[in-house]
C-alpha cells in the first residue's frame, strides 16, 4: 500500500471538516424552507401545556404524564367555515371597497396608499352592543389580495379575516362577507390581514366603535357616567404614513369643539408598529378603557403618560377647561386632539416623566374568570437566535425555541381557563396580540395586578419582562397569537391557539397567494 502523502491527508481531513460543518447547515437551510402549500395545523409543533390530556388534532396522544387515558378517541372535527355568526338579518350592513391608489396625505405630499372607500383611514364603523354586523369587503385593485380582520373584536373564527387560516385572500375583483355580533362595547379597528405589514402601513384600516346598550351603567362609576352623559365622542386613529404623522387622516392637530365643562371621550387607536405615548396638556384626564374594555373606577390623572401598544386602544376622558382654554390630548408629541371651544388651544407640554401603569390603575372588581380554575398553562417564550427562516440565514425570532413555521400550536379545549406566561428574552419589546379573545393580566414579573381588572388584546411585553395572563377558551377556532409590530410578525413572530377538533381547509405558503403577515 502506497503511503499517503501528508498534503493529501491534510486535504482529505479539511474536506471532511468542511463537510461536517456544511452538511448540517445545508440540512438546516433545507428544512427551514417553508413548503409551497401547507395548512397552519401541519406547520407547528402542537403543545398541550400542563393540564388534562386532550385529543390532539394531529392524531398523536397528548402528554401521557397528564393523561387520564381517555379512550374516546379523536373528537369530531369542525371546520373554521362552520364557526359563524347566527343566520338572520343584520343590524349594520356595509360594503367596504379596498383600492390601491395615490393619496395626498399632506398638502403636496402624494403617496402610494391603500384606501377603504376612497380614504385612509377608511370610514369609522358604528354599531351598538349586540348588533349583528355584516360587512362585505370588495377588493377593487389591491394587487396582492386583501382581507379584513376585526382587531380586538371576539368574532366567530370564520370571520377573523386571516388569509390562509380562516379564508383565502380576496383577489382583485373578488369580495368576501364578514358577519359577527358586536357583543362588547368599546373601541376596535379593522385592517387587512394579508401581507399586513405592508397593507396596514399603507393605510388599509379603519376604526370600529361599538356603543354600549342604552341604559348600561358605566364601569367608571357615577362621576364618569355623569361626564359621559352628553360627552363628545371622537375616534382618533393615529398613523404614520412614511414619516408623516396623522390623526384621523389629518396632519397636525385635530380640533374637537366642546364648550367649557363639557367632556370628550377620545378613542386613541394605535395603528402603527411602535408604541404611542399619549398624555394631556392643560387638563387632567381619566383612562376610561383599555383595548375596548372599560376600566373600573378610573381615578383622575395628571402628569402621566399612557403608553398605547401597537394595535392597542386607549379611551381618554377629558373635560374642556372652564376658563375657555383647551385640553390637548398629545399623540406622541406630533399632533393632538384639541378639546375646547372653537379656536381655543393650550400650550403643548412634554411627555411627563411618569407612565401610568395599568397593573395598579383603577379599582379592583370581580375578574370575570377564576384563576383557581386554570386548567392549562402554556409558556410563550420569545427569543432570538441564529438560524434559517425560510432559507434565509440570520438572527430570527423564536417562540419556545422554534423558528417559523415550526412555531407552537397551543391546543386547548372549549371551556378551559387557560394561563399563558409570556416571557420576552429577545432584546426588544413586542406588542403581543391574541385573536378572538381578551386576556386578563394576572401579574408582571411576579407582581400581581392590583387595580381594575386589566383586560387586553394588545399587550406590550418589554425586553426581559414576563407577564402572566389568563383567558377563557370560549371561542372555538384557530387563532393567531402574534407580535403586532407587523414586520416582526412577517419575520416569524407568530404562534397559534387551536381548539381541539377545529380544522381549516385554507392553506399558507408561497404557492397559495395567502400571506397573512
Ligand atoms: Cu391586528 Cu393579527 O392583527
Ligand atoms: Cu415584535
């Protein structure tokens, strides 16, 4: 046998080492590439959390350690299209037409936008609590297709508007009808959930205001009820088109006429990707509602800012000062809602050093769920790690250590009280949004909530923070649970909540045209 020359040996060894490094990398790259077509239920890893065993959608048994050996076998399935509002005539019927068009967003400043009925924001929809709402979306010219998602409204799953999960994106020339009961009064918004990071940025959204059933007592108490009686009610959709900040599509301040002593309910809706600090110059205020739910016993606040997460809403109650000046609801320091007599104003103030903390704000009241009933607990740990996302190398968001589309599918059974521990270890904050449910904040970093029950659907989770939230699994479906900094969602910061036995006929992936984020 001829001796192997050292140089050959070196090359062989170098080659083997390179292969040892490259082969796993290539495999990782390959497995990270999302298939051209897949159902969301095939994508992620099912997690059952701790709690009793449920029959799983993917046919595998649940955790044996929690199992009771339920011999009943797989539960009957129901498709997302069967999860709909009751039949019958609707109380509110609208058609909304989406277009891609040029819009003059400020004098002389024309942008490529998406509009609803010719404007951005689209029209504000109004309903009264209990109304059956029926909205038909017509896509006239949005090239990638569009949908409408009802952010914060606990709609039936079939009306959730998520392309590839609850419907196909509505193509140009197509239409789709959404039906839901507006069961909860409050401030909400609608937006496209097809290529949402781009379509929302460019304007495909609008406000939805649900008025309480006449005669309901305000959770705020008698003083708030007195002020609300005859108050001006104003939606304030805040959006940045490029660098242009707007409120209700207006650049600069939005004047709202109110005689001295008259109150205004200002419904701030943050449609951007970053937090919006809101404070009031020239008057005290009350934080009336968070994400559509009234705060119980909200005290008057001076010199504090309310931080509205991306996707979140904050209703502020301000009273036009008695001296004839105005109260300015400052929207991040660029534009304000100015409440007072015509022409009145107040001096703009800087953001106060103090931030209102909903964990301790307001008066305690019955929670609406019993934490002792928690049947199932999940962890939603947000991280960041090197890897491949759909074949692209880089630092990517992870959920419980996994990268999209291999993200968790949290599985619950209808009726369970569910606890979720959201821990953010990713280096940046994330506004977390669960579809179809409101969650109750139990604690932050171990500090128990002690103010008004804090129900939310858009929760800012700062880097290093851990929130314990709880909710009742009372709305069957397959629901997204994602970051509402929409570019983050498009980068894979997405997971899902699935009810036992619910299936979807819709598909995601490059070949389908459905791209929810
Ligand atoms: Cu406002 Cu999943 O969205
Ligand atoms: Cu995020």
